[in-house]
C-alpha cells in the first residue's frame, strides 16, 4: 500500500516542502531511502524501526522503499524521521487517518520520543507561503514555530502524541505570550563601567545610530574589547520582521536554545582571529551559515582584526557592500543575508604603542608599514569610523563618578534611528550607512562653502570616492543625533576626524 506524508528540509536559510512517499514492495525484508538523502537520513532506518516498535506499534518484516521528493534537492538532517514513521504506520494499516493532512518535522529517538530540529520557524514560513495551515513540531520547537501566527502549531513529545493529533485528541498550541529567546542583556557591560574614553564613546554612539562600520585601534589594555561588548546595550530592539528573520537564521544555524521564541535583541558575534574564511562566510559540502550571517541585523565584532588571515579579511568585502553573501559549492549555491555592523579592534603596530604618549614604540617604519598593509586600501575604505583608543589615565581609572550609562545613550540612538526611518520611508533601506551615492548626494546636501572645503579635504587626505561618501554618511548621522535638518560644517569636520588612519601608511 502506498502512503504519503509531508515534511520539510532546509536549503540555505529557507525551507522546502518535501513529499515523503512510502511503498511496500514484494521481496525480502528491507528498508531503503531514495531521493538524495545524506548519511543522517540513511541512518534513520534503524531509529525509525526501533521507535515504532518501542511506541507499541509493529514494524512488519516487509520490503519498504521511501522516496523523498523533489529528488533533485539534497536532503540533510533528521527532520524526516517523524513523517517516514507515520507513512509506514499508514502503509501497514495501523492507522486509518490521512497522514498527508498535516506536515510534520521531528527526529525520533529509539524510545519513540520526538527530538527538536533546526529551522522550525523557516519551515512554518514556507508552509504559510505554500498554503498549508497546520504543522506538527517537536515540543521544544513550539515557541519558535508559533512566531508565525497564521499556522496552527501542534507540539508533540512522542510518536503516540502525533497519532493523537491526527485522531483529534490533541489541540493546537496557544502560547501564553510569546517568550523571547534568551538575550543575556544582563551580561552586557554598561557604558558607565567604561572609565574615561569620552571621544571613543561618542564615536561608538555615532556608529550605532547610523549602523556604521567601526575600527578601534590603540595600545593593549586600553579597553577596546570592553567598549565593543557594550554596543549591544545601546542598539534598538529588532522589529518583528527582523526578529523573525534573525530567529530563522539562528535556528537554521543551530544557535537557538530549545524552548526559545523570537530573538528581539540584535545578535553580537565574536569569531576568534584564528577562524577560517569558511567559518566566517559559511560553507561545507552543503552550504551552511557562517558568522557573518549569524550576525545579520546585529554586530560582528572582530577582535585583533589584523591577526585574521588575509583571505578572511578579503572575504568581508562583498557582504559589506551587498549585505549578502553567496556561497558556491559542488552540492549547490546558496545566498545568505549579511546585513551586519562590523566592529573591529586592533593594535596600531606589532608592539601596540605606536601612538602611546607614555611608552615608546619599538617598531621600525618598515615593520609598521608591513603591519598595516593587511588592512590597506579596500578593507580600510569599508570602515566609516576609525577611532584611536588611548591609554586611560590613573585619575580616570580611580575616579568616583561614573560616566553616562548605556540607557541614556540608547535613547539618543533610537531617536536618530527614528529620524532615518522617516527619511527613508518607502525605500529599501533604514539607516544612513546603507544610502547609495545618489541618495547620499540628496540627503547630505552641502552648500558651496562646505563643498569647497570638502574638495580640499579630499585632496589633502587622499580619500577614495568610497571613503568620501562614507564621510558624508557619517556627517548625516551626526546631524541626526544633534537634531539638525541640514548637514553643517561642524558635522563634516567631526566626520573627517574619524577617517584619518590612512595617512600613517607611508611612515
């Protein structure tokens, strides 16, 4: 008897509806799965057989063939265990309901328990677009899948629970308020804990307000890493659409905890400087998400930036411009979202004391030039703001008064973001850093006096066109923070002061 059910597989950051067909053939007892399954799916035969028997059902000694369609799509993961098991029960006349009525996903244990899977929210979105109204998911994925209100979610813990859903003995899940994912906001350092560094805090506020890429450089121990870790505390919460998008990426990447709902805070990713380019951009035999995609709608913090391998730094160029990364492998090509704010920190030279007023730098001009060469040109051009983080004086370290806290800075950042949302209403961007050159000319208009001043600055500082437009975008953000409609000379001067590292290449 032929039986059919529906399940879902993951392709990139999207889900695809998979039709699961089970037929009983003549011949010796056997169990084969076709339709481009990976090794995890091939191993599911023994899991499914044991789970069915330990759940009180029978697994007859027959020849079963399972087809996963579409056949041309490479299937991976244990998402299909539940659908295959239900199709077998129906094919062997142990159930009298139609298992194709409700799509289902879930991994089976040997005891018949249903374990969580990756990408439940992406699967719910795909089902909604495909016209389905219901979905059976593992119990731990219930809150994640419930983010899509248009789909009825049936969470199950065991194989018997799935049968109960089809027989009408189990109701759909209605959450008592959608719980958010664990945000760990309490573990984010507050800016009031950062001693001194007022100019650096100002630069970070501007970067957060306009979603600008930021490079901090200075001697070891000056507080670069701590300042970067404070940034999530001043960023606005994600909108619902961005929350769903971010949760989907983290779920597919296996970074979402069981029982979590939507991620409402911008993600903060900190890859180690020994990370490979594949770890950063994604990859594998079947393309998967990397760190830059996990940082989508949030912050990618790269500490010890110059210590990263050159091919890793070069891999940042496309996503920083396109907000998208395309990964091509033999098994296929996938595109992943990569709209992140890059925050990097580095020593200014090998010894770290090139600009220090208290400790003499021991590096030769040749060593400094070689050290900077890794981020010269195109890489440095992609930073909107470059700020020196000096050593903190003893008086500031031991001072009694705390600096401004993150909450008050966050209010100004949110106000500036609101101005940008209104400015770009109806367009495909939300922040100043994403303006095109034509939009920059329109919204960063300068008068004749400022135009002459900018022209002279461009020549003297040897700015590339990309850097020039980034300076204008930063000036626009500074004006937004100040509540000014027009970009003024003082805004341009401050923006220019954040783009001065290039002059040290020719020491």
